[in-house]
C-alpha cells in the first residue's frame, strides 16, 4: 500500500480504512513515511476533515504505535487533564499536584509549545535539572511515590504522535480537529488513564476562535474517547485574554508558585485550576459532586499539601530539592526587563491574545521551526487584565528580553495588542460550557 495513494485518497475527500490509517501511522513511526508525506497528509486532513469513525481509527493507531501503560498496582484512580492550548496557560503545573494531593494518580504526559501557545513541557524544562523525558521506570516510580509526574512523551509512548506534533507546528495544520483529537487522545490513552477532563479553549488566543468550532472539537474529543472506552468530559473556557498574568516559560513557573502560595495576581487562573480539579475528582470517583470536589481541591491548595506534592515531584524528577523555597535562584532571568507603558487612558477593552503569544516567540520564548532552542527567561509578566482602568503611561505589563532592541519590539507588539476604550467593558465568563 503506497503512502502516496493514501494521501491522494484523503486529499480527494475519501474516507480511509483502518488498514490504510494503520499503514500510514506505521510509516510515520518507522520513518517509511517521509516528512513531506506526513506534512501532505496533515494538510489533506486539514482541508477534508475526518468523520468520527476515521478520527477514532487514527487515534487508536497512533496510541498503538508504542507502549500502552497499565496502572493496576496503584491504590487509587488514574486521571488527567488536557488543555487545547492558550497564552499564559500554566494550569497543569498546579492542577496535577492538587488532584494528587486529593488521592488520585496523575501521569500527565504533556506537549511542547504549538503555534502561538506555550507548552507545559517547555515550562517544566525551565527548572534546572528537571528531567521532563525520564525513563519509563522513573516515570512509573514518580507517579507511584509522589502521586503525579508531568513529563513529555517518552520514546515508546505514542511515538507517531511525537513526529506528527512537530510537523503540525510548522505546517499551519495545528487547528485541524481530527489531528488535534488524535494527538491529544493517543497520548492520554497510551498513559492508561481511567478518566480524562479536557479544557477546550475558545477566543482570540485559542486555536478555536469561535464557540461553534470549540463545541465541534469538544464533541470530537469526548465522542472519540467514548469509542475508545475512556470516561471523558470537557469544559469550554474563555481565551480572549491570557489566563495567567505572565507568558513565557520561567515566568509562568513563577506565576504557578504564586498561586500555590496564595500570592497570585490572576484570580481567573486560580478559579479555573480549582474548577478543573473538581471536575477531575468527580470523574475519577473521589468526589460525589462538583461542590464537594471544589471544597476538597481548595483545601489541598490552601493547606499547602498541593505545594508539597509539587516540590516532591520536582525533586523526584531531578530538580532541586529546595526549588520551592529558592526558585528565584534557580529560574533563569532575562538581562533586560522593561515596563510596557499604556499608550492612552481608559479601560482595557480588548486584548489580541494570539499576538501576545507571537510576541513571546519573537523574544525567543517559542519556536519558529521545530528545531529552535527556547530561551526560558524571556516573555511577558504583570499583564493587565480586561476591564482594568489605566492612565496613559501606566504599565500594561513588563517585557523580559535578551536585548533592548528585542524589548522595544515586544513593547510595540503588546501596545498594539491592547485596545483601550473610554467605555465600560462587560466581564467575560470564564467557563462557557460543559460537554
């Protein structure tokens, strides 16, 4: 079966058989499918789409391209969460420890930055010594001993997805619903989960900018998960502004620590973390209803147990044992830090969130091509939220850059991304729907 003929069939709108999909995925895994062919396949799927049965076949083939984990030796439920990506979305860093502190096991297999969005794995890599791609034995031991581990795909977990993921990032095929579905669920199914909660972002900083597209993705994910035997729910959440007040890898780690310590300047971030935690506790059977789950998660966060789990996870995966206490000495800092002055007085009425993500990439905090090396120190911090009243010259945030020229470029980009109005701005709901 020729790979080129499989691509041709999909290009022309045909539905691929399980055998054809299996052949293509096997080629991606072994290298028999070239990078050009994988890119052509991704573009064909982007334009032609896939019905649910075909998307499920792709998901399961990618899952079966490597090892599928099994956790029957653990004494609690195994659960996880996945976000479809946004700007300032560092939820996973807090969520996994909170849920683990409540009695679940969270083997969180995360990805790197995709398009204009930041990647959880890139944030973890900002911590010196942290091994984000450990051996299977170290991964299993950390989950069993600590309760959670945030890692990247190991070589034997859904290896076909790892290659496709990198290709999607640089071929403008990130937004394809079937490819997103297969990428997310193949890793989660390979992780051996009992339940999964999805955070599907919608807005100008998300891949899905319209609510209809977000519903389509959430439905695709939950339906495909059901076909594969995985309990799954989805929250559709707002991404018309950065979730945290920071965007950039080391800066988002600091923002997560602020939430753990009750010092966060991002109330929306804390709210979403706790709501997702409650959803995970309900879906995994550790709470009878959302209210009980929310209370349990809040107690774990406010009482410090979640932070203890986070610290133990960092140490178990090679990071500093005193990272939580001395994060400022370990996280890299940018050589240039400058305020971003508001160009006018009024109320922050709109934020072109995607443009903020692109500004971080231009600073060196993301990738233009898959082989790029990220500078974890750069990015944006102290970002002003929608609805904030500012005077001309007040800081909209701070830019962290490698040079003054790059800082000035980022300042101009952020100023252009912010819309300031003299009218009042209605508050946008954070959680829009549950599917």
